[in-house]
C-alpha cells in the first residue's frame, strides 16, 4: 500500500479520512483477487463535513460488483451499483459517511482508482412562514416562502 492510499480489504471495516486515494485491494498498481468480499465504511474526519468519492478509473471483471451506499452501512440508501470511470458520488446523510461493498466472483480484475475527499455540510434549507393554504375533509395544502 502506498502512503496516503486506502485499499478496500477484508480486514478493514471502518476508516476516518478527508483526503485519500481509494483503490481496490490490489492498490493502484495491482489487481484484486477472485472470491474477494468486503464492506468498508468511510467517515469524514470532521462532523461538519461529508464525503465525496470521485472515480478516475474503474474496470471490474464480469461477475464482480461494487456498491456505494449513502450512510454508515449497507442498509443505507444505495448511490451506485458498479459505478463508471469519471463518476462522483457525495454523501447526503446526517453523518456524511459512505459505505462501499465489494464482491469479486470467480475472476480477478484491474479494479478501481478513486479519490475520497470532504466537502462542507450544508444544513437543509428551512422554509419560512409555513401555513395552511387550503383545508378540506381529505386534503391539506400548505404554503410557504422558499429560503433565500
């Protein structure tokens, strides 16, 4: 493993970072192995941040799969299934985490080379002056002013 490189590996299940190269278990110069299976949750170093992963290259063998989830585990909403080169995904959950689930079936492959970075968390926009616009026995319509 090169300095400042995070490799997807079955011995690692959680990691905190804000700026690091992210690769399959073979690293940026090698291949991942067949029958590999691992899940890794990456958290931002600071609670005011959320993670973004940017893929420079990805080349998975035909029966391999990489899933990316928006949150602390594989039960979180899925952002991607076998992402493509030059794609980006940003966490939107409260903790800013991304979870990566990888399975290599039968064949090894070239894998991926990506970069994980932190971006500022922005609090959700809050509507102003919320009120009832119309009320009927089965329907409620609300009105509000959009935030600036």
